[in-house]
């Protein structure tokens, strides 16, 4: 009698194992497809414009950038400065900019401690434009 009760339990356990195997294989396939799709979209959706020029300045505790494209002032959707301390990358600071008009963007950098920094200028614009460049600064 015990053998008869064990057979349904064994069939159930084997069925569950086979479903897990199929599920794992499908999950791996879906993950691979998702990564391939993300890579395709990354190439299409993360556009870099070779013609966007960024003129960066840092003086008197203020960072600024002048954006031009093909000789004309460029108005971005968003401009930010990512400020990375050379000796402590965990101390990264993001500074939001104020749009001053006519392609000019500025940010107050008075909160930065003395040291050497890499400043990455991130520019977002229409049609998924994301352009960035970096500059080195020294805060005294």
C-alpha cells in the first residue's frame, strides 16, 4: 500500500523537476533575448552627436559650459556636471545646472572640498541625445 502512495508522489516530484528544467531553460533564453534587445536599443536609443561642442570653464566656484552645434548655440533638455574626486570616487557629486540662455549652463561648485576632480559634462537633448565629455579641475 505504501508503494502505491509513493508512486503518485514520485510522479509529481519528477513532473515538477522537468517543469523547473524547462522553466530554467526558457528563463535563460528570455534573458539572452532581453540582453540582445537591450544592446540593439542601446545602439539606436543612446545617440551621440559628433557635432556638439562643449566649452567648459571653472572659476570662482562656478562651473559653466557653452553648447554649440554646427556653429549655432544649442539648447539642451538637461545638462549636469558629474564631479568625481580623484582620490575618492565614492565621493561623486552631481551638480544641476541653471540654464542661462543662449546655450549657456552654469552650476554652483562652492560645496566642493579642495582637491583634484574629473568633471563629466552630461548633455541630454531631443531624440535621445546623450553627449558627454570630461575635464579635469583643481579646487583650492
